[in-house]
């Protein structure tokens, strides 16, 4: 069964304290892995797509990496405005084009 | 990426009533989807909104409870029928667009049923 597990469920950081969020996945062939940011009461905002092991993408203080079993979202020197829920999602290769499975998310709190 | 607008953004609804959520996209898209996100939970796909034909529902979701319309390539509606407190959720319109089958989301419609 295709599955996405994110850890930790919640992460509290001090401003400037770098850390990583984990996304472990089980899928029968990966078409793509996605990271989103979601603010409370809002829709998810697309951040990155990763397609193959070894791939990396960066945006400001965020860097996403991918291996054959997991992805990491590294946050360098976070600021309070980085506080949000970060969602990981995968698209299996052997299903319809846009079938996407989401993890439960990691809630990030960054304190000034 | 497409700009996706949803209305209403938030509403408080009485038990037993129905509410229709509208989704407008600023460009023509083939694939439109409706997701639900219950409090503290992740996203669950309700259905794929097919243009000119009946929506394709995921397991656990039925047309009588969540009727969907898709009259053209830029607009869709989701109705939540005969609401109960368990229907209190964020309902998200989304489209598949761009490279790599990326899903983009609207701002969401936050419904509270009392």
C-alpha cells in the first residue's frame, strides 16, 4: 500500500536554529514527491517537486532532498515567518496522472 | 501556476442544511479536484471534477452527499449536503497543472457546522 509518513509531528525551534523535517514513503514506483507549506486555515502552497534520488531543490531558507525511501526538508536559520505546517506528498507511477497521497504534515513553530 | 479562487472562504452552517462552494480558475485546466481536510488531519481526495460529465468519487464519498458540477474548464462547484458537525472541515479546490503533474490549491473554504 502506498503510504507517506512525516516526522516529527511537531517541531519547535528558536530563530536561527537549523533543523530537518523527514518524509518517509512507500510507493510502487515514484512519479514525483512534493512539498507544500500550509498556514492555518489556508490552502497548501506548493514548494518543490523532486523526481529522482539524489535530486535537490532550494528556495530561500528551505532545501529539499530525495533518496529512494525518504525526503528531507532542511530549514536553515529559520525565522518566525517560517512557522507553518509542511506537507509531503507522493504520486505513484502506476496510477492515474494526478493521484497524490499526502502525509499528515509537520507543524513547525519558530520562536523569535 | 494557476490562480484558484474559492468562495466562500469561511462559513458557519446549521446542521441539516447544504452549502455550495465555488471554485474559479484563471486559466483553462483539464484536471480539477476537491479535497477535504478535517481538523488536525491531512488532505483526503473527495473526487475528480470532470468537465461535461459526472465526477469521479473516491472510496467513502458519494454523489448524494457531495454533488459536484464542472460546466467548463475554469469553474467547478462542490455542494456539501445535509451537513452534520462531522462535515466541519476545510474544503479545497485544486488543479493539476504545469510540469510534473503538480497539484495547486485554492485558499480553501473553512466550514463549521453547528
